[in-house]
C-alpha cells in the first residue's frame, strides 16, 4: 500500500479515496497536502487517522 500511495502522490492526483485502515494509513503517511477521503473504517479516531469525528483535522475526512 505505501508504494501505491507514493505513486498517487507522485502523479499529483486531486484527491485520494481509501477503504480500510491499511490504505488510509498509507495515504496519510504519504501526503499532508492532497485531500484524503476515508470510506469504511471502524474507528478513525482510535486508529489515529483523525483527531475527532466532528473535526478530523489535516487533509483527512470520511465516512464511518
């Protein structure tokens, strides 16, 4: 997953959409500038991917 995330960042995509913890973590570690939409993750706050559900912070948002 980290290699794919790095390719997306290198390709200067406008947005990254992830599914699950592994892809979400890889994307958040690869960029702090490209918006990341996390779809289908159990606990984004508990897993450290978001500061809170109301205000995820940084470049991350998503669906729970």
